[in-house]
């Protein structure tokens, strides 16, 4: 990935301490949900490609939600990477990495945030030029203590840990020198989405935006 894309991704991830990781089932929820999160101080949004509506949701948010920085999530294939770029995403997030996906990212004008957990995986991504990586699944993989242990041998890598992180656990990650931001979904509970309680989601987002 080019240095320019990498710098842009780093700048985006630094906008807030938490990136909401969103699984949106209905397109009608996409814009009001995104507006609530942005209004609450969380402008960087990851919409996972786990639903049939995901790309349509992304296009709607890109078109209608001012101030939102949109990324796609659960990007597993070169085609999903291309689809993300065409939908207007600024970045794409993958739980891991493959040679095919990393190769495709070389040809696409979109920043990729690939996942690395072990030292070997992180080193392999460094060889491709990725100094910013996703750490997933964060809690099951060893949590903040594990991630902290990677800082000394791999100081050039900065992470966005995601997976099992709660408001109580987030500060343990955010205080680490090798963490830029964390990913989480606690501020978008399904019950509030189903109820259309956008004010409730905005409140949770505002609380998350003050974490450090």
C-alpha cells in the first residue's frame, strides 16, 4: 500500500478512540444510525460486508451523512475490495490477510487495514508495507497484555484491536503505545437499532468518544 494511503488511514483512525463495527440488516437503518454515531463523536465507521444490504448501506451513508469516514469490514476477497472502493469507502478492513487480497490492494485506490495476530503475521504484513494493522480477535487472542508484548519487538506497527472489547476493556488498549484506536459494537446494540432509538445510540457514542 502506498505511503499516502497509509498516512490517510492513520489520520482517519486517529479521529476518535473507537471505530463502531456495524452489521446493518436493513438499508432504512443505515443513514439514521450513521448520523447518530457521527453526531455522538464517532465519525469513522466500519460497515461489515456480512449482510446482503451492506454495500447499499455504504452507498447511502457516503451520499447522505456529512462528516462520516466510511470503511468496509470483513473484506475477504479482491472482489469485495473492489466493490468497497466503488461504493465510496475510504478504507477496507480484513480480519486477516492473503496474498491475493494484498496483491489486489496494490492495484486499488483504497486503504486496506489487514489483520495480524502473531509476530510472524505482523512481520509478513510489514514486508508488504503495512505499518497499521488490525488485531483480531483481540480478547480471545490474548487481549491488551498480548498486544503490549508486541510493542518492543515490533515498534513500527500500530494496531486497531477489535473483538470482544467493551467500554470497560477499551482503556486497557488505548493506553498502549502501539494502539491507534479500537473497534467495537457496544454502542450500537441490536435492541436500540430495532427500536429506532437513534438518540440512545448517539448517547452511547458520545460516551465512547470520551474513552482514553
